[in-house]
C-alpha cells in the first residue's frame, strides 16, 4: 500500500512539473508574440484558487495532472473576430509555429538543466573500496593483458590497492597510454601492462577497456518479460533472479549483456532462483535485435552499492548532460522503428501506470541519479512525442501550418474539426490500450509463482 501511494504521489508531481514546464514554453512565446493568453492553469477541472493579472488567469485547478495554456482562438470552431489582434489564428503562421515548438523546446531545456545540475552538484559514483573484476570482455585490452574475472586489482598505474573511483580517474588521465597493473589471483600476485584506448567521440569508461568491476553483490533481478522472446519461451517469470550464466556469476546487467554479445547467439544456460530457491537450469537461445543479442527481460531493482559524490567541472557537466540528452533522444525513435518493423510489440510499451511504478522506485531510492535521470528522460520524451506530426500534438499543429503555407490558404474549418476529432479518438484508444498493458503487467496478474 505504501509503495502504491508513493508511486501515485511521485507520478503526479513528476507529470505536473513536466507538463507545466511544457505549457510555460507555449505561454512565454505566446506572450512575446502578443497572443492573448486567457489562462495558465496548473491542473485541470474546477478552479481552486488563483489570481488574474492583466488578461491572464493564473490558476490552480482540482485535478493535478499537468496543466494547460488557453490562448484566444487556438481551438478550431472558436468564434473569434477576424480583426482581433490578440487571437492566435490572426497571427502569422511562423509565429504560431514558434509557439507550437516552444513547448517541446522547454522540455529539452529542462532535461539538459536537470542533468547539468546533477553532474555539477552530485554525480554519484560507486564508493567501492576494492576493485574486483566481475567480467573481462573477450578480445579487449584487458583480456589481451591477461586479466581474468575474479582478479582483485592491487596496483593500477601509480595507485596501490585502488578503489573503483580511483581506477576510473586514472583511466581518464592515461588515455592512449600503457599502465602497469598488478592483480591478486588465487593467492598470487600477477603483474601485467594494460593499454588504455583513446577516447574518440564517446565518454570513456571502464567497459571500453574490457573491464567490468564488481560493485554490488547478489543476483540480477528480473522485472518484466517481453512476450514472444527467448526468456518468455523458456519460462522465466517476473520476480526470478539470475545468479549465473553458463556458470559465470553476474551481479549487474552490463557484464551480463557483454557476455551475451561474446557468444554471438549461442545457446546459454541460466542459473535461476525463484522465490529464493534454485530451479532447474534454464537453457535458451538469444535473439538478435538491432545488432545486439538479447534474452527479452528487463532488470528489476538491483542491490544498491555504496555511493559517493564526485561533482564535475562546468565544462565536464555540460558535456555529460549533452551526451545524456543526445543518447536518450534517439530511444523513442528506436522504439517506433521496432514497432513499425514488427521487431517489438505494442504490449511492451508503458503508460501512466508503468511511469508511476518507475517514479515510485526512483523516489524511494536514496540516490539522486535515478531521480534526475528519470525526470530528464521523461521530459525529453514528452518533448519528442509532442513534435510527432500527429493532430492534437504540437507536431500536428506545425504540420497543418506548413501545409497551409504551401497551399497559401487556410484549411477548411470543417476538415480541421474532423481531423482533430479522429485524432482524439485514436489517442484515447491508444491511451486505454497501453494502460491496460500496464495493469496486465502488475504482479497480481503475472505468473510469479511456479
């Protein structure tokens, strides 16, 4: 009950902030273009309180699910005088396009600012006192140096018995260099040399050397199973725990995925715990999707490693925030591509309940990274979704304005009304469908027990 309450409150707060910022973008540019804004509302439904300043009613309404901006003449069918200089429809099309773009732009700015603040103020990194290799990528610089899973790093460059953060810092300082490395293995000390690759266009991290350090204990938790995937066909359940793959113990998903790629689609055998007890080994063949080998499950909440703050400089924060936004901006297009090419099912999409679950989990963790990452990711996706050329969305408005510009006259009001009515029905049906999928994924409906 507590988790549900936290999820609901977190969802309301998160969506309210995202939508209010989005609407503020429309509001600010509308004001600059001298379009009359009749209302700026936080929430929907009956007005609770507010203040009217000039021509705008700034109000808070009963239902706290976002907000809206009401501009004179913005809706098809409104009876607006053609000589009203404050009406939305009486302004040049380029100004109306700018107003439409301003909402998504505000979401992009919010995402960047959130991550800029996170990297500049928090930037949490694992506070692990020892450096034990959980996995070494085949053919990587670490593998070529003879490093093996289970090795404990006792010397890395000039550092003795370095922790994970020290190893990461030394890698950043020695790009393109060869450093001395010593490890403890089966009671003996093994010395070698590691060639660190140069950073090209991606942020350099430990995995690019082929090293995956262990920073949590325990198995990998399974959250959801995608229908029709190898994990689904093999009988994995939500709530299962994967302790090992082909006998190799893994504690985090990144080295687990790297191991799958090294097998190039060969069948693998999973050691699985269900309700805390081992079940018969599960053998399955990975599927190839987007040039990656996958099993078809999403990770559940992992054990939380000890963390410490290592704020970045302004320049580093700008770079990291930009990388986060660029990487996460393409995710929605990958999903749409998979849907249209039948590489993914609509059942895998998450709606309000799925977002609420994620928001609740992020709110309950004691770290800042999940909170800022989720908020920035949702803000980005909200902006991108609204730019899609679908009526009712901002992208649909911009598309219609572009068409009218090419035709050199307005589209018939009757046609616009029919387009918006049809789009509204489609959007409601899609919303109901993804919400139904969310409900079906809840644990009370899933076959968690054998």
